[in-house]
């Protein structure tokens, strides 16, 4: 037992860094994926055919490529064509690319739930495309998107662990290193498992709370 | 958005030419491998382990008398099954590397396994002498203890904690961790210069422990295999790569932009791991090792594998000279 | 103009000026796309990555065999075996979670929530690095497949649970009023309908499993990624090898997703809001 405390003490900042790296990967990955995913969703439904094609190709590629393969390509492939990013940002990039393909589909189904009358009314009032999207469509679409977005978030959290296989020192990677050095498998794996469990359950909790919030503030039904 | 869609396209663009290449699937012998790493092309040194030379070494190795084999229940079992189950790897440069096109595994560790199998079975087809089961740093002892494999030959350092669980024959090779840097690096000359530097090593290696011991407070970046670590140094993701010296020397031969600095700062005597159940097994393998040391087959194997990349030939270590062996 | 709902929500039916604008935007977009594609190809070219020998490599029969026959074969084997165990296990867990027995329900819920939140790679490391210390070493195939089963059983359970709940309550009541026992109702009325509903989602689950099998790279089981690792270790064409592998995965998964959409349309069912397929960043459909 003393041995375990000693190990945890000696490596507290290493472990903390691992947790922070996981959190950073997840938050930056999710944030980036949300932005890119929304833009690609607009691409996919725009009347401009080339944008649709690009949007569809983007989604089909990044939704179907395994994240580990994508990360290896980013970390080891891109430098071969002159694009070298720090490892952490390679991880973020992989999560943004893969995550945005899924979030794009979430957003698209969300927009699909809005009745055409809503936007026709907005346009009749002379709202610009951006204003319409920001004030009328996305807020309403968001209601049906909360739960899928939480799932996207948890997916990105769990996906961030794959960055450990390409050298990013997230909590999974730290666990692996300390396990080789100290052979305290049980404690280490319980610890890192708990990190994911806490964040995933936490995200689920925040999601339910958000869902209650948006359903309470429901003024006129979207349909 | 700009960069992202651009990258998406980049995959698509490059992919279509790959698809064309696959579609035009022709047969014939695959090309010989060239130097590793990103920027290198076919102009690089083409030194590599020759499968034919390797096979010749194995076939010329000693074969035990039938009486020697029948005196050992372990060897009798192996002779009966016709091959040795060796715990090891398929991606270990110089020591145990698989040619994906032929499925053949060659290298110094592979050779020790093949020579031992040849010694016991006398089999003439080198490709059938051993079957390799993938092992990791954490699975080797257990796989020997529960007889999943007959032997482990996998740059397997002899240590006292391990020797409590399994038995080590040998050592058959003495190596140590060394440091690889870019050829133009002048700041790193020995292990003392590594403090505060960005280090890489293989995720399955004992170099992690060595770094923890000799460069306190440094946490290396871990990659799955030698090539990834080489790429990390070449691409500037890391200042230095710590691993077994022979592998690093091999990398330096294949990649002129890399070099090895200093002498090994750890001593890693490699042993052949066998089960502790029957003490006679260790003695049997030791007899075999002494035989190939004396007959010169050990040196021939070294020349056909490590010696392709490293100039100075070593002398064979003394059996049982290391605590735990 | 036959556009889908989302398009009509976001964009007005174009008038003459609108049509001109769309035409101009289309031309601009095409030019941009062409520029980006050629920029990417240029980037490959200037770094010597388009050299013919680096791509011709993939036309040699031995390399094709290593990737397609061995690699994809083992990927399918691992995915198939994992699915055959994980999907029925998922159904059992879903029924467990929905069960009225508190103990059974709690155990199933705990299992599902735990493995839904666990990254597969962490489970793999547990089997690769931790359990051997306690004397448990699985063959590499099972070191990959058992974690696949554990993780997939949890997400599949949620798919089944959503499917069962999507079957109209009236079905239960009607069947019970005919004198059928709960077991009979489940097996003869509810589950057949639930299966129809979840079939597309199960295919998505299969895609997830196939992606998870890439962790063979970590345990050194000879699926597609591990074959790639071995090819790179021997031939060193990193970006080319992994690009080809990425495209193979995209193609296989794309076909599976197409099949899911086809089934969905054919059966005339909307995909129910199922739980996330973990690791896969999969949203509820």
C-alpha cells in the first residue's frame, strides 16, 4: 500500500497532466467538431452542388475511417508531405475531423425537424441567412440535438484515448507507462477507468439537465 | 473550414491513385525494402538481412544426437510436434522482423530460435522450424509459465525479478540501451545530456524503465514500433531515441541522417526464457548455446543479421555469467 | 426544385437573381475545390511521395495478399466473432436492464454504463498489460476480441433496449389480453418487431466493431492495421501504406452503412433514437 502511495505521490504531476491532456483533447476536439460539423451540415444541404459533394465526401470519409488509422496518418503521414504539428494538436485534429463528420449528421437531422414555415416566416421578415440560422433554426434544432450531442461528446472523450497509441500522453498513455515502470496494474487501471467514467457520467448528467432546460423553455412547438 | 475540407480532399486525391494501383494488380516479386523514414528514397543504403544467407546459417547449424533429445522430455515433445513455439515479435528490426510478403521471420533472435529448433528436430525446411506467438513486455513470463510457448527469444533481458518466475538460459547476447539522435546534433553526447530533452522509445520496451532510472523526471513519448520512433526523431518531434544499441545502429545505417552517440548506458544481457517447471530444460538450452558458441554458428548468425549493420563482431558471452541466468 | 426538407428550411426557393447567384457560387466552389485538390497533389509531389515506386508497391501480388487476404480476412474474422458473441449478449443485457427484478436490472445497468464509458483501448491494455500479471494471458486473437465483445455488448444493449421500447405498448396489452404470458409476448410479439427496428442500428454497430478491430495494431493480431505495421516495418512507405489501408476501411464501412440505409428504406422504419455506439462517435439516429 505504501508503495502505491509513493508511486502516486512521485508521479502526481505526471498523472494530473495525463488527465488534463484527456480533458483538453476532448474539449478542443468537441468544440472544433461542433463548429466544423455545423459548417459541413450547411454545405450538405446548400443548393450549391459542389459544396454538397464536398460535404458528402467529407462525411463519408471521416465517418467511416477508423480513428486510429486517421491518427496514425496525421502523426506519421502528414510530416511526409511537409505538415508537422505537435502531437497534442495531431490528436485534436483527428478528433475534430472524425467528430465533425458525426456532429454534421446530428445537426442535419436537427435542422430536418424544423418546419419550413419557420424559416419562410423568418425570410418574410427580411432576416439574412446568418441571422435566420442563429436566431430561428439552430435554437429550435438544438432541442432535438441535445441527447445526440452528448453522445457525440462521450464518443470524442472515449476516442481521445486512441491518441495514446500515437504518443500523446493522455491518461491512458500515462497509465500504460506507469504500469510498465511500477507494475501496479490494478490501481492504475482503476484510476484511469474512473477518470473516463466520471467524465462520461458527468456529461450525461449535464445533457439531461440541458434537455430539461430547453424543454421547459419551449414556447411554441417547432411542429 | 478551409484547412479541414482541404485535408479531406487530400485523402481523396491521394486515394484515387492508390485505387488505380490496386486495380492494376500485377503479380511478381515485390521490391526490396529501402532505407526507413520519411525523406529517404531508393538512393539509400540497401544493406539488409538476406533470407538466403540466414537460411544457410540455420541449415548448417548443429543437430543433436537422438539420444540427447530422447533424454529430455521437453526436447522429445518439441521433436514430436516438429517445431518450436517461440514467444517474440514480428516487427523487431534486426532481431525478429517479418517479411510480410513471404511471412518469413528473420533476425538474430529469430535465428537463435530457429537454430535451437533445428538442433532438436533436424528439420531441413527453415520456414517450418518455429511458430512465433506475439508477446509483450508483460505477457512473456506468463506465457512461459502456462506453456503457451516453448521458449521466449525476444531481446529478453535477464533480471532477478523475472528469474523468480521463469528460467533464463544464456546469456546469448550482451547489449544495452543507447542513444540515437540526428546526425547534425551536437548537444547530446551521453545519457547525462538527456535531462530535459524530448525522448522517444518503444511502448513495449524496457528502455522506459532505463529512462526512468537514468534520466529521472523525464517521461518519454511512446510509439508502437521502431519505425515510428525513427520518424519521430527525423521529423523533429523528439530530440533522442533510446533503445537497444544494435537496433539503433541498424537505423543509422539505413538512415544517414541519424547517428548513435556514446556507448550503451545499461547492460542488457539477453537470455532464452524457458519454463521453470523442469530444470533440465535450462541446462538443455545452455548446452545448445555453448555448442553454437564453440562451433562458430553463433558468430555466423550474428554476421548474417546484426553484422549486416554493425562492424565490430562481439565475442560470445559466458553462459551463466549474469545474476538470474 | 426537388430539394430535401433541410435545404428548404435553410434556403429559399431561388428566383432569377438567386439562380444567378447559385451559378456564380457553383463556379467559385468548383474552382476552389480544384485548387485544393491540386494543392494537395502538389504537396505530395514536392515531397516525393508520388514517386511511382512508392505506389507500384501496392500492385505486387504478395503485398495485395498480405493486405487483402490476410489483413481483411483477419479483420472480418475478429469482427465476425465479436459480433456473434456481443450481439446476443447485448440483447440479454437489454432484457436484464428492462427486467422487473431489481438485482438483475441493476447489474445489467452497471455493466452497460461501465463499458459504454470505457475506452476500448484501455480495456485492451488491461488484457495486454494488467491481467498477465495475475497469470491470465489470452491468445492475441482473444486479447483483441474479448475487449471488442465487452465494449460492444454495452452499446448493442442500448440499441436493443431502444428497439424494445419503440414497440408500441398496445402490442403488449393486446397480446396479454389474448392470454399470452410475458415470455411468449416477448419472443413472439415484441422481439420480432424490435429486431426489424434495430436492424440498421445493428449494422452501424458492426461498423463500430470493425473500426475497433484496428486495435489489433496494439496487441499485434494480424488484422489490417497490424499488416500495415508489418509492411511499414519492412518497407517503410508509411503514408502510402496507411492511406491505402484507410481507403480500404472507408470502402468496407461505406458499403455497410449503405446497406443499413437500404434496409431502413426497405423496411419503412425510421431508425429509433438508440444509445450511442461507443468509441465510434456515433450519434443517435
